[in-house]
């Protein structure tokens, strides 16, 4: 029965400081028995996507000879933990919001590139990131098969269902989400954010967790307060661990994957699916089909 940890933390503009804090919190989680540890999205820096400035492209790095991924590979091997690691990737002339799945051996099992890229006040990600080209992925780790989406991906049921169909039994979402600026309505999305993901847990009979950042960040004169509220849900959609809106903390939960597998099979969601009727999901308007 693996133990999952979710790290909720604040960030500064100093990468070394953020990496050191993340390292310490991973160690804290492992000391409490965690075998899978989820850090927030783009934890290496402030959430620079509040503003469109070309200087922030300098924060991106290729997977090869990356400035901190090898450090976390060594940490994963030392502690025997699985680390889904969010980072800003440069690949040739392309840039991606990416995640490297590091197994407990320290090996990178693969990289997932964020599929759904938001574009709106406070979340100007389309300026920085190409749409991901990896497709959704499920990674067989030492402690279970992990599917990982990234932030905006968590609102899309197609993402969660695809990962589950690929064999994921744990759905993980590193996240950076908080206050909406006035021009976006100034709404508080915390509850609907959690409800959307809890729906994915129920519909796919999977454990699910989201790791968010906390604190107020100012980028190019723009201010955003991240609302934390990281959580872990079981395969029936019950929140079994939840953080507050401002605390830096490590959440922990035991995952009974065998019990979930049995319940998933018996409940019939995957038995009673009708893929032959889901053609509209492959279109933008629900009707148009591409012709050869």
C-alpha cells in the first residue's frame, strides 16, 4: 500500500532557494514514509506567466544537462521515492510546460508536455508554451502506475479518462492557480477547481491529488495570490487530505491500489463505455469531421 505525499509551498525568484526548499520538503515527506511525492507546477521560480516578457524564456532548459533535474534524480534514488517533476523545457526552438517522471531508481521514465495551454488575464501561458506533443501518458513506477496532467489539464475530463485508459491508477496534477484579476471577474475558483478533479477521481475510480503553490507573487507589477488548498482524493471522490489556503505543508495518504482495482472493475464504468458513440469528442464543434 504506497503512501502519497503532496507538497504545498511558496516560491521566490531565486531558483536555488526554491530547489533547496523543495528538496527539504521531499525529504520531510520521505521521512514520514512517502513513496510518491508531488511538487507544485513550475516550482523553480515565481509564476512568470502573469505577464508576457521575452526575458522569461531564459528560464527554460533542455532535459539533457538540466540544471536541477539530475539533482532530483539523485534525491529520488537516495530516498527511494517517485518524483513527478515539473519544469520549463526548451527543446530546439520550442518551449514546453513539462513534467519528468522520475522513478524511485532515479531513472526518468519519460517526459509529459502539457496538452492544454491557458490564455487569459493572469495566466498568459500561450505566449510561452507550445501545445504539448507527447499525448497523455501513464508511467509504470515502482509504486503504481501514475498519470500526470499539469494544471489547466486538470479541468478536462478527456485528459483524466485518457490516462486511466492507458492504465493510470493514480492521477496527479502539479498546479499553479489562485486569484483571478478584476478583468477576469475576480472570482474565487477554489471550490469548482476541487470539484472538477474529484469528478475525475469518481469517473475513473482512481486516486487523485493536486499540489498547488501558496503566497502572493508580484511579477512585472502584477499581483496574484495562490490559494493553496492542495488535496488528495480517494477513488470514491472523498477528500482524504487537504491543506489550507496559505500554509506550507506536506499532505500524506495511504493508497490501497488493490482495493481500488477491484472496485474499478466491479463498478462497470470501463465495461459499459461506448467509444463507438464518442465521435463528437474528436471534433471542436461536435459535428465536423476532417476528410482525407
